[in-house]
């Protein structure tokens, strides 16, 4: 673990609050005042290993998603990834693909997800990021989408289908509104790792395995070498995802990096328990957080 502490440059929020929530110390107000992508996200990694769970919004419905997010927060999640469903999620394995389908079939929309986040931000202050696909942002209107993210207190954006070389259009808007555009580094990134790491914001998502998301019995990638190269080129925290499902795997990946990201194992619980999934997911998050 890199023990270097991250210094946060918080700016006092305006006393009347932001135009979105009218609360002087709300996440979205502090974010709009800082306008420095990633500062709030780094709090998730301050003096500890971060556990980062993922959930597909609207699976099986947004009321359940909201309960699950609260259960995650109550049981030790340091940062939460909220997946906005897409009809062709190319980075996802069958488990999360099925969750996307269930959510879309149930009528979830981006605006409905925005409203859910507004409800969550009434009392939750931990960092949250959206994970979705470039076409979702384009079709909504990129400026409007990212501006709304900032207004409702979304701290970052992960677009797994966005090539690093083509990120400038999104990155300029994210910079304008203080939303971190999270970079992904994969085993195939090779000589691009240093370049990606140098421009990273918030945290770096280290992809543990080739292929799509999904539970794996063993992670064989040389993660220590990837993390070493990242740390040689950036002070931004890095967390490992793709394939992690057990406390032992989470502990191992967090010992190498700054945190562990888990998605498919959680989505499996949601598929199993449906509208009663908040309890089991909360228990799972606690077990994983305790392990790291």
C-alpha cells in the first residue's frame, strides 16, 4: 500500500448552498465549489483500503436499488459504482448483461436514475460514480448529462468503451463541471499505462483479467506489475476489479493496490433475492470490507 496521504484542497461551500440542493455542505454543493475532478473520490481511499461495490440501477426496480445502495453504505462501502443500463454492454459478462436487460425491461431511464440519486444524496455523503457507456451519455447530450451528474452529487464517470485516445470530448466537459472521468487500465494496455496513469483523475480502475466482467475462481494476471507501473506515474489511487468475488480475492487485490471492486457477485445476489436483496447484499459488503 502506498502510505502517502492525499491532501484534499476543499473550498468552503457558499453559505446558501448550490442551485441544485440548496444545502451548504451537500456533496453536490461541495463538488461544484471544488471543480477539481477526483478530490472527493480520493476520500474513499484516505488512510485505508477502499471497498467499491457495483450495482445495476433498476434491477429489479429503482426502489430496490435505493435500498441496496443504503445497505452498502451502512455496511462499509467506501465508494459505490452505479451502473446505468445499456442495451449493448460490451464490457459485461452474462450476469450483468442480464441485470441490464431486467432493468431496461422494467422501464428504467436515465432521468429516473438521476432522481434516485437525488433521494440518496439527501443523507448519503460517500462518493458515488456512474458506470455506463458512451452512447448513453451522447444520446442524453453529453453536456447536460455531466452537468446533471455534478448537480446531483455524482463524483465520477466510468465509460469502459471509451478509448483513452478519444476521451478529450468527454474530459473537457467533465473538467468544466468537476466530475472525474475515471481511467481504466487493462493487462493489454502495455506501453500506454504510463500515459493513462499520468492523466488519471479520482482513481484508476485496474482491470484484473482479459475479457468481460464476471466471477473468476482465480486471477492470474500480474497485477503487482500493473500497479507498480501506475504508481511510478501517478499519485492517484488504484483499485482492482473484474473477477473478484470472495473475501480472500478482495484481500489479496487490496493488499497489492488501494482497493477492490466487486460487481457480478453482488448482481448474482440481486438476481437471487430480487426485491429482498438489500439485506443479503449488505451482509456481503460487510464481509468483503472486513476482509480488506
